């Protein structure tokens, strides 16, 4: 139990750092790069909200949580198509592997899309926040796997 609590806490801290870095770097983005970054901000906002619900600092709202995770699923359905040729220059944080391993990138995006849709259905039927921790772990692990390989730090 203590291990799981520490795992969740470290995940929340990592998410907060990722989210603050992401928000800072978006200032000069335009066009398709900004659209991609805006989707990631939406994903970050949703994970932040779910984290708050899991910790009890935000009141649980099944409808709001389900809608937010459904939005991630909808956005991730189109996300891989947003990496057009020559859209990898700064301020984009897209790693070259997105274009050299497109199949792997699309596979992880599909995995997050499916996990988000499943989360949305689970949350819509939930009467309390008991499901959120497992959902956060699944979504967080998928995000982490994708960012590890397909995102580069510009700082």
C-alpha cells in the first residue's frame, strides 16, 4: 500500500513538472505545432483534474471526468495525423523518431486513445473516485512511454 501511494505521488509530481514545462514552451508555437501542443495541454488538464479527484482535493464528478477522458480519446484519434512534414522544428518537442518510427508512434497514440475511451466509460458508470487511481496509472504509463521515445526536451 505504501509503495502504491509513493508511486502515485511520484507520478503526480512528474506530471506537474511535465505540465509546467509544457505550458512554458508553447508561447511561440503556431499552426499545427500549436494545435498539437494544445491537445497535450488538454490531456494535462484532464490528468491534473483526475489527480485532484483521486486525492480528494477536487470533488468527484463522474460526468466531468468521463467527458474529459472522452475528449482525450477524441483528440488522440486525430493526433498522429498532425505530424506533417517539416513540423518538427522548435518550439515543437517532437522527436525525429515520430517520423522514423511512425508505426510505433501511431500504436502508442491508439493505445492512449483506447485507454481514454475505456476510462470515460468506466468513469461515467462510477459513483465515486475509487476507479481513478488505476485509470491514472494506465494513462500515465502510456503517456510516459510515448514521451520517452517520441518527445525531446528543448531545455
